[in-house]
């Protein structure tokens, strides 16, 4: 019997047409490049987009958005896959990895950064002319995604959030328009993109301010885990003494028993004082005397660091891994809160957490700005991270993190820092990421710029009802 003729589906014709209009690539599930393209840095993310567009230009992004609207697709955006909120299933995924331009203007102390660029590239180009961007702990993270959520790094107390240092965004909104967005052009959208995440438009590039930082005094003091209570209490008492030039954190780390970890750390736990000081070295050393004259650490690697090597402070993983992050703002590091943190990270109690870190915020981050970012008066950012090896392990980790937050409830402010939330937790906690009036304003912006919630894979902001 003759097989009925299979007519090419509308989507096949349409994809062919889309490809003909792009400089970049369209990748469909049958394409050998599909599995690589859909992979996020975070290996716990398994996403199956209906198709993937890899734009080479802002005009390609416009074409992709118009195509998605015409064909009825939702749109997800990914640069590196470090911060997935919702897997890009059954949608059009715009993978910005080929938008790789970085232009540094040494005179103006600014950089133009395209959407697919990781911080490491901006850092290298800026440092070549004695300037620094406000990157975070890992230069492997995408500059734009980081900035859309606020962006709190090792220079944050001195120079503020990365979002505070944006001069201009170039954005494609879901009506297919390419817009310049700044304090004077589309200023409502400028307010929303500075901290409000990627659900209001697709950024194709941004101009950011750079700062004159070439060396810092930074590193870690490692103390034995059995001194964790005394060390964290001592840290709490240090904080009111600190100038804005020092951004610091306290972390408890369970180093995994794997060959990649240096032998003296392998399978061990430590409590670590971390920091980055941007003033004269002698003053940085004087600040560290507080610790060195108190108790000698097991390892003291604070030193003068070229800012190009600032990644050494946190030593975040670069190779893709399965991981889950969760966090909240702590109201205080009370004795009880410290006890809970120590108990919940202890592998002897069955803890699946790899590390817990409390970052000291404040300083320049408290300066009022026209931006959606709403956590300016918060000072202690708690983040927990665990490795994910299986869906069951992932679920157990999520439960453990939720229980940890429950136990800490009396000491939490009720707010969350959106950049440290991932997946369902990010979706569920969105209202706690913002002051109520800021969240309300974001929903109104969403209603104006994306009323059909086409960008449904970034921060979970729903359009305000008319
Ligand atoms: C190892 C590690 C270290 C980190 N360190 C810090 C830190 O020190 N400080 C801090 O604040 N955060 C930090 N983060 C969190 C990080 O900033 C967020 O996960 C951020 O979202 C990552 O951006 P990305 O583009 O690399 O990731 P992606 O997963 O590619 O993107 C994350 C989200 O950003 C949005 N997005 C990305 N590009 C665009 C675009 N062009 N247009 C619109 N939306 C877009 C999308 O909604 C996307 O879902 C860290 C994360 C990791 C994994």
C-alpha cells in the first residue's frame, strides 16, 4: 500500500524561511548540534526547546522574536546556563553565545558588552587599560544575566551592584522592536531591567561603567571546622568595623573527596573568612590583623592579587556541574542562627550541602537608585549550594534547603536575592525578591512590554491584570 504523502509541516517551511533571514543559526531537534546547544552550564537542567536560534546580530534577535510571535512560541534566553529559572521546554530558545563583542572605552571608563559575553572577557579587556568591571565571584558567569538580577561581587560594597553601573541596555521587546534603554530613553524599562531579571525583553548588549582597580588585597583565612562557632561570632563582631573598601564573607565549605581538590583540603571541612580590599595594601593588612592577632588560621592566603585573578578568592567551579543554589537575606547572625548553620552544613548529620556562605552587603549598595533591585538595606546574604547527581538527589537537596530555611526563619528578613535562587525556588519566591511596590511596578512593566508573557522563562513576573 502506498504511504500517504507527508506534506512538510508549516513549521519546517517557517524554520527554513527564518534561517534564510538570519546571519546566525537555527537548530532544530533533529540537528546534530541540538544536544550541545540545549545544554546549560548547570548539568541538572535538562531542557528540550522546540528550536534554538543562535543570533549573530541584534537584527537576528529581532527576526527570532518576530518569528516566535508569528508561530506562537514562548521565548527563553540563555547565555551560559549558570542561572536557569525554568527549563526551556517546547519554546524557542535564543542562545546568545555568539554575541561576543566587547569594546572598552578607556577614556570614558565604560565597556560595551554583548549578550553572550562572560565576565572573564570583559575583565581581561578592561584590566588591559587599568580598569575593572563589577563582576561576581566567577568570571565564567554571563555579564548580562548576572547584571539583570542585580550582580553582587567582590567590589560591591565599594562600587555597588553591577545593575547600578549600567548606562544603557539595547533590548528587543516582544513586539519585535529594538530599543535603546537608559535613564533618558525608555526609562521605565531601564528601571525594570536593573535588577528585575530577563522577563521584560531580550538584551542584545549593554554599556557599563568600569572602575580604576588593578590590584586588590584578597584571599581566604581557613580555620578548623571545630572552631566554626567562635570564628563566625568573631566575624559578626568584625562587620561594624569594616570600611566599604572591604567586601567580605564567611563560608563553611565541605571539600569533596575528589582528585581535583588539593590533597590537604580533600574530604575536609573548613570555615573560611573571605575578602577583597581595594585600598592601600598596608590598610588591608591592618584590617586582617583582627584575625591574625586573634588566632592563626590553618591557611592564610590573603595577598596582593592582580584583579585579573580575583576568581581565586571564591574559586568557583568552571567546568559544568549539576548544582542547586538557594538563599535568603539574614536579619542577623545571632548565636542561634550560627548554631543552625553549623549543624545544617555538617556532613556527619547527613548534610548534602557543599557550602554555606554569608556575604556582607551594604556600603555602596545602599545608595538609592532608580532600579527594581529592592534589597538595599539588607546586609547579610545567605547562600547554600549543593551538588546534584540525580533527580532523586536533587529533590532531597531541595527539601533539605527548604528545611534549613524553615529552621532559620526567625533570623531571616523575609527577602531573597534573586541571583542566588534557581529553578522552582526562584519561581515561587519571586515576590520576596522585591519590595511590594517594586514588584507591583514590575508587573505593570510586564503588562506593557510583554502582556502575553512570551518571556516566561526568566524571573517569574506575571503581567498586571488590566
Ligand atoms: C558559579 C556561580 C557563581 C555566581 N556568582 C555570583 C555572584 O558572585 N554574584 C551574583 O550576583 N550572582 C552570582 N551568580 C548567579 C548568577 O549571577 C546568575 O545565575 C545569573 O543569572 C547567571 O547569568 P548567565 O547569563 O551566566 O546564566 P543563564 O542561565 O544563561 O541566564 C540566566 C537567566 O538570565 C536571563 N538572561 C540571560 N541573558 C539574557 C538576555 N540577553 N536577555 C534577557 N535575559 C537574559 C534569562 O532569564 C536566563 O534565564 C553565580 C552563579 C554561579 C553558578
